[in-house]
C-alpha cells in the first residue's frame, strides 16, 4: 500500500520547498533563455538623450500654434540633424531643423512635426500645416528606462527583447541561475537498451530517452545514467552518483508497491532521507515518489511511459521551474486551449484524473476528443494534443462541457 499519499496541491506546495540552483555570471551573448538571479537595475537612462520618434522637423511648439492647411506657419529651415551626431545648431524662435527617426533633438526644440504635415516652399522656407503639442514625437531621456529603475525582476526568463534592452543599457554580463542538471535512471529487469531486439517479456528503454528529451526542452541539462536492474546495490550506486553530479535524480520504474520494487528501500538507506510523497491521488501516475536526500529532490516515477509523462507535465515541469529559479508565471508556464468535450468521461471521486485528448476543429471552436487507453500505452501520448483535468470532487465530465486543455 502507499503510505504518504498527497493531493496535487500538496505536491506542488512541497516542490516549492526546494531551493533553486546557485547563480553564475555569464556573457550577455549566452543569456537568452536563462533565468535572472537578481533584479536587473538600469545603470543609466535609456535613451540617454532626447530622440525623435518620427521623421520630420524639430521645432518650437509655440511657433506652430494655430497652423492649418489654409493658414500654415512659416519657419526658416536652418539645417539637418545627422544620425549619430550631436546637432551643430539649435532651434531658435521661428526656425526648424530636419530630423530623422532616432536622431537627437537639437537644443531649443520641444516638438517634432512629421513630414506629412509639412511642405518645403524652397530650400530654406518650411510650411507647417498642423500645430504641434509640446513634447510631441519626442522620446525623452529615461522614457524607456530611468537610471536606477528595476528593468527585469529576479526569476525572469530572458527573452530576445530582454537581451536587446540589456544590450541597449551596455550590460555586458549578467547574473543568472546556472542550468540545473538532472540525473535520469531507468530501472527494471525487463528493460533493455534500444539497440537490442526484445525477447518475450522484455521492452526497450523508452523512459530514459523520453525524460532526457523532456529535460532538454525545459532548458535543463540531463545526465542519463543508464539502465539498472532491480537490485539494491547497483541502484544505490547510481543514485549516489546522481546526487554527486546532478541537482535532482529521477528514477523511472520501481515506484509501485511490490515485492521487487527497490526505490523506496534504497532511498531509506540514505542517512537523513525524508520521504515526502509516496503516492499522489491522480490517475495515471499514482505510484510516484518524492524524497529529499542531501537537500536534493529524488523522484520515483511510474515505469509506464504515459504515466511518467503525465507526472512530468503536471509536477516535474513546475519543479524544474523552481530548480531553475524561475518565478511562477501563469501566462507563460503552460499553454491552455479552451475546448468542448467530444464525449462523456467517467471518473472516480476522490482522485484527480488527467485524460489525454486530441483536439479537432469544430464549427464553433476546438473539440477535445478523449483518447482512452491503459497507462502503459504510449500511443495515446503520441496521438494526443493535451490533457484535460478532472478534479477530485467530480465524478466525470459530459459531452459538450467546456474544458481547458493543457497542451503537451
């Protein structure tokens, strides 16, 4: 039997009790996709000078008041602002200077009139056919980011646009959490390397490759430790190695209650081990273990690949986010699609079910068609687009119910 069965919410809360990996300083060119280890504070104003946001003419706004197409304001054109240079002349009353987008606004100007609202009568006379407001089309120093402002928060995953902002601020290096490393072990006397042809009763090692790929997609460095038979000493040696070389250890197989299951027995042999979870009230994936050994998380996952991958999506994904130092972000952590259910689904009250579904385009949106199959069948994951959650207090869902599909 299972001795420490937890609900989904309890397991997710336990996961938050593990500490993120430490920080490291890296070059900005290598920072994309990494997680900030501390708040990024702007070292200077961005932009550092007043810039034009449009092509046009730098003017004094009061010189254009009342201007219209029927009664344009006439200004003397004194020159042009060259890109990347400090303006050589200033704007005085009754004058204008040509300026391009991004050019430095010359001294004396407090507005830019766009080209479409102007007309050159000759080389030095400019007609302005629309009044400009003070600061119109001018980006002031610090409008993007003021010196001392928090640009990005600790725990933020850096995107291309974030890297661009940091480049604009002259930040050459940044503090990020290092990439977590996860050791992956597959157990079972029946599991063989994938380059061998299975005999009756044997299966190829699907889980190592599936979990390693999952880690890579999540931005984590996997450490595949290979296969292990259901024997105490070899499994303990591999777990010891995983604890030495990685930040977390994942063991697939050996988590169910049975005479040949070794995971819990081996974990109990480690001094100070805490068995935090021994069973989760979900289906598939109930025989899941979570222990703390040397302050590191050791997960025992179901041997069935489909069950292991449901657990990976629901629990290991947020765990890796925590390990990487990432702040929870409902908008980005998961993708959901709203759909209607294509047929009835039964569920046992008291446990949470995750049903694999295929999304089919309907007349009024997506239809989630359940894919029924035993937890050992991986075809439902390959064919499926996502998971539909049935909560513990529900005894099923009905055709036509609105559901949120967690995209796989």
